């Protein structure tokens, strides 16, 4: 079945679901977005927006590991700026993503999943990042898996500061087989916290993402933009290079490699349109080093090739990437080394 023939029923089902959920929560059903309004909202403004007409604010994306926070950030920004993988703790830094549409600039802050296990120096640093991200924002997106809520979710929810509006983002709605059960689940969530809004969605659906942007816009104050309208992130190219190498490392080693492995960029140089990058993959044991290198060095070569290709697509220029693997036993529980590797 082609795309055009399948899109109408899917949209209709989404509208019916949202109407049912709205009725269950005692709210008016949202107006469905038409193709015209969805496409118009993605267009750049016809003329520069004067500062007095601008809106801008910080929006923190929080939740336990592996609920889809980084995928959601990339969808909201419209570009890949945060790495993703199936391994827990993929996001380890505060990542800022920027999207400017019409008069509004959204500044999204992706955070590491709050860690309730492994109380080592690395996890303490990650949790400090989460707490720091939610203290001075205009809005919080609390991301959970639709239809699920466990102790790890509850611990993150307990960290949210009073006075900041929180939208419950029930992500991965596409994985819910019996959607009629979502309404009573949302009622139970309503009793846990005074959420400002409830938003069931799939971060893989552009229509859902556009609606979430429209919802977030209502909570951002009128004020001049913080960044240039073309900016996508406040992170440097050097940082993005290390993150993409780490993404390929985790994706190509699967569950074999412990989460404590990391990547350190040793050198980042520009030569015209060419970027020369040297990076070290840091592991904690000799056996982990063998996993990364692989038989005959094939796995390390593949990690480097896939990272280089994605960086070239990202920057539109040639990249020369060198990778080494080093063993640093116990680094994840060494406060000084954790800081040296960029985890504050």
C-alpha cells in the first residue's frame, strides 16, 4: 500500500483516539491539524521577526533511561543533535537543541536518564546534570512510555521542582496495542501529579511532533530569542564528533560492552573543508578492548567508518577520523577522571 492511501486512516484513528482521551479527562478535544496548517507552520517567516514580537524559553526533557528522550529531542529540533541507541545511559550530557518557527524560538534541553542504580562517580555526575537542567526552565516535558509507570519513573517525577508547568508526554503510543486502556491510565497519572497537560504521542510521527510544538509554544514567555534563528544547538563540532563515535560504539557492540565505556576527542582540526579528528575509546578492562577492536580490527574499523560517514553528512565536507582504544581501569568511579572526560 502506498503512503498516500494509508495516511488518511491513520490520521483519522489518531483524531478519534485524542478525542476519546480528552473526553476521559474531562477536556475539550483538540482541533485536528490540517495539512495546510501543518505545512504552513513549518515555513520560515516571510520577514524578520522584531524582538518585541518574539517568544522564547527553555524546555527540559526529562525521564528515566530509554523512554525516547533523545529521539524526541531530534524530532522536535528537526535535525539529529543527540545520539540514540538501545543501550541505557546513551545520553550523558545536557544537550541543547534549538528550533525557531515563526515568532517562537524553542530551546530544548535533553538530559541523561536519572540513574537509580550503580552509585558510582559517573552516575552521580549524570544525576547532577539532570537536577541542574530542571531548576531554571519555563516548561518540563516528563517523558514516560505510554501505559507504563514504574518506580524509576516515580523517582524522576519526585525530582521535578514545584512551580514549573509539566507536560506528561506519553511516548511510544505506537507500541500500545489496546489503546482504549490509555484513558484510565491517564486518569491514574492525573492523581500522581498536577500535570499541566497530557500528551500521548509517538516521536516518530511528524504530526504528533508538530502538535507538541504548538502546545509548548503556549508556555513560553514573550521575550527576544536567545540564539540566532539558524542555530540548531549550542554544542561544538568537537563535542558532536565524540558523541557520534560513542553512538556507533554502542550500536555495534550491543549488550557486550558495559555502559561505562566512553569516547574522548584528542584532536579536532580544520584544514579548509576537511576536518581531522583523533579520538580515543576508553574502556575499563582488557576484555572490553578486544570487544571494541573485534577480530582483525574489523569492528573498530566499522565504528570509525560509520561515524565518519555520518559526520560527513552532518557537515557536508570530508572527515579524516582516527580511533584508538585504551584501558582505564575504574575510571567511572574516579571523580577526577570523570571530570577530565567532560562529565561535570
